[in-house]
C-alpha cells in the first residue's frame, strides 16, 4: 500500500496529489499502480498485479497509519524517501538529523535487518527501529527481535500511536520482565554523551546510538542516578537468580535422565 509513486516523467508524486485517471509506477518494483480508497478507506496506491516480492506492496494498513501519525507529529519528516544508491526506500526520513525510522509490523530476517542498518549507515544515516507491539514485545522473542533489540529500537502501539521504551530483562530469548511503557518524544533527538566512568544498564550497551530521545530509558538513566541505581541492582539480582535457577534445573534434569536410563536398562535385562 504505497503512499508515493513515480509519474510518467519519473517525478515523485504523493497519493494526495495524484490523478485517478493517470498511471503511476512503484518506487521499488517499477510496476504499474493505480489509486484506491476514499470514504472510510484510506487513500493509497495499489499494484495492478500482485507483487509479493515488493515490500511497498506488502505494507499493511497499520504500517501506513503509523507513518501518517508520525508525520503529523513531525512535519519535517519525509515519507517513503528513495535512496537510489543503496536501492532502499525509507519509511520515514528526517533529513536535518540524518535519521531514518523503519516501522516493523511484519516478520523480518536477521540478514535483512542487518543489511538495512548497514546500507543506511553507508549513506550517513542513523537507523532507528519502531516495532509494532502487536507482533513484538511478547514473552518469547523471535530471533529477529533479539537482534533488533540490540540496535537503536523502540516499540509503538498501532492502537494509541504511542512510541515508547521500556526496561526489560531478557535471558535466552525469554522476556522475564518488562517494565511499564516509557513514552518518548521523537521530536527531541539529542546527541548522546556518556560521561567517563558512568555505568549504564547491560541492555543499553548494545543499543547505544548517535541520539537519545527525551523520555527513553537511557535519557532517564542519565538524568536520574537513583532511578538508574535501582534498575542496575534489579538487573543484576534477577539475572543471577535466573542463572541459579537454570543451573539447578540443569542438574535436576541430568539426575532425572540418569535415573531414567538406569531404569530402562534394568527393564531390558528382565
């Protein structure tokens, strides 16, 4: 469901400035598009033929709704900005700060996530992931989510439009705990500065990026030392407790299997 397309002169046209009598081309697959929508249905371009391999074709209504909500809050942002040199189309691009926001409502492979981050970095842009909490932020992490949570990454609610961060404890792809949503203000990108010797949460070390935003976990940690001390202590205590529990379970399982094996051998001798 693209919102932008190319006209006959290869000029970028938004769906709101398009003519329903004309044909347009998809920014990604270059195939023919027409306009659909009106009334209660959101206006968008659609492919005349199904193109399952085209990422713009496969974007959901939730994806588009989030794009529009963010653009409304941040008018400077460009929707579906093409990067021809790397063959990418950014969901949202903030040119002034060199930030690309990628909305993720659907599954993604680790390979694709890594390549997307690498490609935008080559162009000098910071990639920030926004994960739909209807698919992500569950008790068990998919492998791709585990990778994404190691990047600059926040969650969003497609129901309320809230973009938020959270404190969480993840061990071996299990989300043992997640704190309350911490609403963040994407209008306030601030270049990150960690004072020398300043201790931060383990979960934040792999997520350090060029910017922090007002309200996110790192922002709160840097501006409230007592808040950070409590989280660090909790992170260490819970992590140790879980590892001890896993260790006990391992030995219990090993003893059980040895006993079962002995019992089976005894039965076979009879």
